[in-house]
């Protein structure tokens, strides 16, 4: 394995100092760049990929029948409705009674951390990783242990050594497929070993996997084994059906589900029953969901190709990256050691384009990845992506 495991504990906190935009990226608030700016920031699905007509019909049909409509406007159970749970369970290859419906993946993580963490508990995370997850961990007073992640894999050798030396962690938080920010996919061997370590040392592995369905090249890697009592799956429809639905799920071990359900009942009772009912109707329409995924994958394949082709054309040896096989992000290294990427970002913003600085994804506190940038390509047309790269190149050359 390449890389090292950080030697110290770090508070998982918004100490990263990043200001998150409404699009989930790190940069100016909406409006500061101008209406026509091109933002390569957060993980926003393409408008063209969203199943607007299918959802319109599903909601209309739900509300058309007075008996169904009044039922969908009532209270429901904390775990979610059976048709939605059964559909998810079939996709995840688990029993439906292990599915808990949530208001998206971040809500699922919040429930999980609330149920499991006490102030001072230690959580291992990939480095780099998703800063909002770090902020939620910080809210619960967790301490993070960063585990280096590189093209060769996750530094599980380093983690295993520290565990054998006495380190005790509550959770290992992973984004296994098309990771945010790196876009990499964790190998089957690393997934299996992470689960084996969890079972040996008594912690849970959290698979936060919102981009898994968006593979547009290569073979799919099985998710972390849901049959293990040490594995929790967190996922969402935000990247496929739309974040405005606020709909996701947790797959939890049977021993953990009662605590999550009680917590859910005490906090917000349940996810919108109307939304659950309409989405379940859409999902049970033969071919509807797969057609939505096919459309999204083709769009993102085209956009990823436009971005990478233009980066090679304009920046050449000045930039290094791995060609995406899926997901919605590109993680790139600027090879000139003299570049101040914060200054490049400032100049690019002045030209009407923004991107995320790599340092904001550092669990150690924005001291690493200062030569990296994350480019989100999902919600920009190929033409806009090429224009954005031209502006970044101009900002570098200034």
C-alpha cells in the first residue's frame, strides 16, 4: 500500500474553514460569481438526467385516487413504507426489515452518528474525504484518524498496525465507489479486508455510496458485504432521482436497527409519506429506474470525456488525473510546484469559473492536497466544460 496513516487524532470539525455553496461545493455563495458563471463545484445531478415526467406522473397518480391521496398525506412509520423498502432490499440483496428510509444520505449519516458516537470517540476516515461528513462527525465530538487513500488503495496496513498497537475506533467511514473527492473506487480486496478488520477489532464500517449507480465504464465492484454484522450501508436517491426529494436509506445490521428506529421516531418521525408513495410507484414501474440511470450514465460519460479531453489539450503535462469510470467528480494534480492554487482560483472566479481546492478535503486540517483540485462535471454541458477549462488555463497563465 502507498501512503501513511496519520499519527495523531484530529477533531472532525468545520475547522477546515470551507464555506459550502448550495450546490455542495466549496467556493463563493450563490450569486457572487454572476448568473452566467460556470461552477465546477458540488455533486449536482444534471437537470437532463432527472426523471421529471416519470415523477410528475407518479405524484399525479398518487393524488388522483382520494383514498390513496389521503393515506399518503397522513403519518407513517419511522422505518418507511413496505413497497419502497422492498424495492431497495431487492437491489441491496438484503431482507426488507433491515431497510430504514431517511431524508437522504446525510440524514442517514446523522442518525447513525447520533446513535453510535459519544464525544471523544474515534472514527477512521479516508484521506482525502467528504468535508460535510467531517462536520457532522465534529458535531458529535468525534476525533478522526485519517487513513491515506491513493490509486494503489487504502492504507489498511497502517490502520491494522495501529489497531494492533491499541487504537480503538468506533467507525471506519468509506465512500467506496467514485469517492468524493478523488473519484476512485475501492478494490474488492480492500473492501473485504476493511470488513475483516472491523469484525476482528469490533468497529463498524460505513459504506456511504451515493455515486455507485453512476458507473459508465468498467466492471462493477460488489459493495461491502451487507451480511456482515460490522457493515452499514448508507445511500440516497439524490444523485439519481433528484436531491429535492430528500429520500435515502440505511441498511443496518439487525442488532442496530431498533436503536436507529427509536432515534428516528424521536427526531422527525418519518420521511414524507407522499414522497415515499410516489417514488415507490415510479420505482415499481418496469424499466423506469434503469432508463433513468442509463440516461444519466450516458450524459456523464460524455461530460467527463469533454472535460478530460480539454484538460489534456489546454494543460498538457501541467495536470495529472485518472480517467473517470463513473461518478461526477474529477480529482486532478497541478504539477507546477510554484502554483498558488488559491490565487489561480481567485483569477478563475474573476473570469467566471470556479472549482474546489483540494485542501478542503483534508481531514488533517487543509494542510495536504494543496496541489489538487476537484472538478465537478455532472451539471455542465460539454461546451461549458470546455469553456471552464479554457478559463482555468488562462488563470494559470496569468
